[in-house]
C-alpha cells in the first residue's frame, strides 16, 4: 500500500507526468490523507523512503492530522506520533546523513503543534524528553533550537493568534513551561552558546534568537543570572554576534514590570554602565560599528529609562534625581545611534521616536531644571545639522521611494528642531546663525557636491526655524 502511495506522490511532483496520470495520482494521495490510519501510513512511509519529496508529503499529511483530527485520535496513537518525532530527532542527531533543512524545519513545526495540543496535560515532560533524545552534538543542538523557535513562532507569538482559542493555547503552553521546563530551556540555550560560539556561528545566533524570543515572558531572574546575562553580554564584543546579542539584551531590558522593580533591575545588571562603556569604546576608536551593532540594546535602555523618568510611576522619591542623571548622560548614546545608523536601518526611526519622548518630557520640567539639559540640547542641534544633510548621490528625479524616505526623515528632524527651539529659543537661533555662517565661510568658493550638501542643510535648518517661530521672533 505504501509503495502505491509513494508512486502516486512521485507522479504528482514530476512535471513530466501526463495530466491523466497526475489526476489519478492526486486522488490516491488525497484518499491516503483522508484515511483514519493516515498518521500510521505517513509514519511508515517516512521511515521507509529516502526521497525528500515523499518524506515531505508524509510530514504534510501528519500536519493535516495534527491540525484537524488530533483530538479524535486514541491516546495510544498520540503517543505513537510523539515517539516517532522523538525517535526522528534522536536519529537525525546521530546519523551522518541529515535531512534537508526544509524537512528538519517541518519536523520542528509539527513537534511545536503537538506541544500546543498535549503540553502540559498529556505530555508534562515534553522538554525533558526532548533534551534526553538529543545528545551534545551540533545536530542535536540545532534540532532543539529549531523546535523552541517553532513553538514560539507557531504557538506563543501573538501575531499568529487568529482566535481566542489560539491565545488560550499559548497561555497554557507558557504556564506549563513556567512550571516545568523553563530553567532547562534557558540553561540549554546558554550551554549551546558556550559550546559552539567559536565553531558554529549560525547555531550560536539561533540560540541568541531563541533567548530573545522567550525573554519577554519568562522569569527574568533566569536571564539576569551571570551564567546567561554575562554570557550574552560577552557576545556584544564579537562583531559577528553583536547584533543578535543586543537584540537579546534589549528584550531583557524591556521586560514589563512595575517602575521601581524595573529601576532595580536596570541597576542590578548595571545597564547604564554597559551603555556608557559602549559609548567610551566608540569615542576612543571612532568605529561606528560598535554603536550600530548594539543600537537595539542602547535604544531599549534609553527608552525604558525615559519612560521611568517621564511617568515616575511606582518610583520612590529618593530615586527620581538619579533617574534624571541617567537620562542626561544616556542622551549622548542616543545621539551616537542617530548619528551612525544607516538610512535603511529601522533603528533610525526608533531613535527619533525616543528623542521626541525626551524632548516632550523636558518641556514639562520646571524652569529651574532646564539648565541641566542645556548641553544635551546643543548636542541634539549638532546631530540634526549633520543628519539633515542630503545623502551622497541624492537626486531630485531619483527613485520615488528614496525621495520619500529622505523627505520623511527630514520632517522628523524638523520636528525635533522645533521642539528644541520651544525649550531654548534663544540658544537655537544662535546655533543656527553660527552654523550657517561657519558653513558658508568654510565652503565659499568650493563647487563640490559635499559643499552644496552642507550649505543646503544649514539653509534648511534656518527655514525650519523660521516656520516654527512666527513674526519678529524668527529673525536670527
């Protein structure tokens, strides 16, 4: 029977198959999928065949069963399917011949779907069994991480929830993990990073990605332990891992919690010291990659500390002043990010949004506190003066998407300029006056493109200030 079905599958995927044969082959495949014993047939064929197309059809058949008929299977049949996948993972990690990635990814997805059905009620030791069948090899680590990623992607990730039932399943899986398996998951990811960071870059990056996916809802104490946090932090110093490490650290910093608890978390893991250290490294080396690769982490911290400072919810009064000092010193790092991120980088918009939050909060301060932020305002104006310059090679008749992107970014910078002028109007007018004069003096007589770009940007800043300050006040 399985031979007939395998032949039918091969006929369906073969582009040279005559149409009438293809139609009959399709009927055979559909009848096999609809059979009450479809899961057994698919497992037997998968184990017997070495043809990727046939093996993938078997997995697709199992997917249909899991999604639409799994609850109607007998307990024995469900155990049978679980054992099949565990056995496959064990064999895949020990055999010298490994399946193609699309087969491995499909297996991971199906294991995740079974987790959603059976964990934790019917399969309470799922993660422990998964760890047991996987040894310490590179392939086992890969399979384990792919299953974890698939569980997040197919079950936990809210963007994939289409009904209240999806949300309930995700909540059930998360609660089960918190009670049984959470510690093992985090420690296993950390162990994989330690074991393979010097030999398998893609595997290490996947482990960091999994940690970032799970950090926002797991017990934060698992992540700020030195074994995990210190390990991820050390990856920031490795250029090939820095972006992934920064994304994981950002998720840890953004963990939702009451204000005072968030402040204590940030101080406990010395996030401000870490961000300041990144800034010092950038200042001493001039290597913008240091800031670019860490930008998601830097922006997450600055935004979190700004939110604490602006809302002051659940913050003890004696800590408010220290938060403001953290904010004042952190804005330099925010401006570093804004000055070096590429135009195509999504973090550019996040940096602008975070800077707007800072300015909106400063505008609400009592007059006597404003001088504390004078230096930051000057740095903001300097950054705007540089970033509002048109990019090299910009053409007014160029691609519409590039023109729109530049125009939109300039509008954002104009809003920042206007907000600064509302806080320190005289200082802003003086800066623009001096900037315009110095640029014209420096570029007089030059005809190169760079000169035109700098002059145009200085004039543009003066124009935007004039738009913001009506009447006599706009004279600089």
